[in-house]
C-alpha cells in the first residue's frame, strides 16, 4: 500500500525545526524564593531534551537552548526527539529527582495517535500490562479519546497508510521505560504515529503552543 501525508494532501518531508530565537514565556507570577523553579515547556517535534548536542557537530540538531533562555534549570526526565509535549525543567535537584525517578511513580499522561482503532481487548491489555522485551508493564490507564481539541499541526506531518484509519488514545503511566508508549501500542497491534505528553503529575500543557514555556508552581 502506498503512503500519503496527512494534512491536506501530499507533502514532502521537512527537516526538524531549527533552533530559533528563544520563545517569550507566557506571563505568570514568579514562584516564591526558596521554593525551587519549575518551567513547563511544550517541546516541539525534532527537538532534543537537552541544552547541547555534542553527538553531531557537523549536523547540529535543535536543542532546548533554542527555546528556553533560563540559566540554572535542567530537564526533569526526558522526552524523545520524535515526541512532543510537556517537558519540565527545574533548578531544584530534589524536585528533579522526584519528577524523573520512576520509583516515585509520578503519573504521566500521553496522547497517542495510533494506526487503526483499538478495541476493548487492546485497551484492556494496555491497562492491565503488556509483555515487552524488558518485562511486563505496570498497570496503566488507557482509553479511546477524540482528537485533542486545539491540537497544533505537526511538522513534518505524520505518515499514514492509505486504507488504514487512525485514532487517538490517552495512556497514563507510572513508570518510565525507554520508548514505552510506542512499544506498548505496537505490542497490541496499533503502532504509534504521533506522541504528545499532556500531563506530568498535576502539571499540564494548558494551552502552551509548541516552543512556548511558562513558570509554574513547584508544588504538585
């Protein structure tokens, strides 16, 4: 079967976004001194979850330094280059560990656009546990959802197969294995086409456009 580009016809692949002038933050009162600083950032597709990229000096990739011009903050956890959505940055080491360390089991919610339409059995498998190469996943929350309202277009557009529908699911995890959501959906027969992290604990995207950031309350 052929491939098409979704988003109004056929498109060529475009390169991941280049670093740009840091985006102005969304106005919000600064947190009180001594409470640690938490920044919510909507990471665009193609951006690394780090401030420098020493791996490809001849072909530098987009990093956080092109978007967040705040000294002393570091990512709490990571988000794959080909994933989008909520990334937290903080200057508080203990808070960073609490957010990033899977032992704390902080819930993280993802919106996954998948190939096909998962049935009740597939959603139950995602919820109760999927056997991956590194073991059985912990119980999760999985449900079918409509396309998230106000969702931005991805650049480049997702690649879909002509005669196979796609749909969205919301998946909430309390562990953090490498590329876990993608591996889980593939294991139940529905490969992930697009992945957006929407929530970490009580923090959400809450209207942030790709590349935008804002200060948030450090307490969850």
